[in-house]
């Protein structure tokens, strides 16, 4: 199986402002090609032994595998959470034109 040419990365945030700020930072550094902000999520999770509920926003970003490590470190530096959710999913297929555009918009690997 061919390795993925692109990744979709999910990042939950404390709200729309944080999601947009993170997206702009990642775009400015050319770590991603595109970002979507989905507002008004209700998240349930266990934190420090207690069941928690939080109102959040979801940031969905598209990048290449070579940028993932730097993307994760950048999110961790700029995120308000102690342990931010950053989950990368491989893109199994899609529009070749879109995937080519995505690769061209992300900073080339050294």
C-alpha cells in the first residue's frame, strides 16, 4: 500500500477564537494548506479521574506527512490546553487535483 500523500488533523480548542488563531499560525508557517473551524461542540471526557464536559470548537487541518511533527509542536506551543488533542488521520484517496494543490501549499520538506 502506498503511504498517504496527505493527512487530516483534528485539534479541539477552547473556542472559535483559539481555533482561528491556531489556523492562522499554521497557515502563516505553511504547515497546512487549509483549515476548517467547526464551532459549538460538546465534548465529554475523563480528566484527572473526573468525567468532564466542555464546550469546544474543532479545528480540522489538511497537511502532508512530512509536516506533522512540526505541526504538533506548534499546536502544543500555542494551545491553551495542558494536553491538546492532535490526531492525524491518513487520507486514503480523493481528488488528485485537490491533493496536488494541498501538497503545493504546504512548505516543502528540507
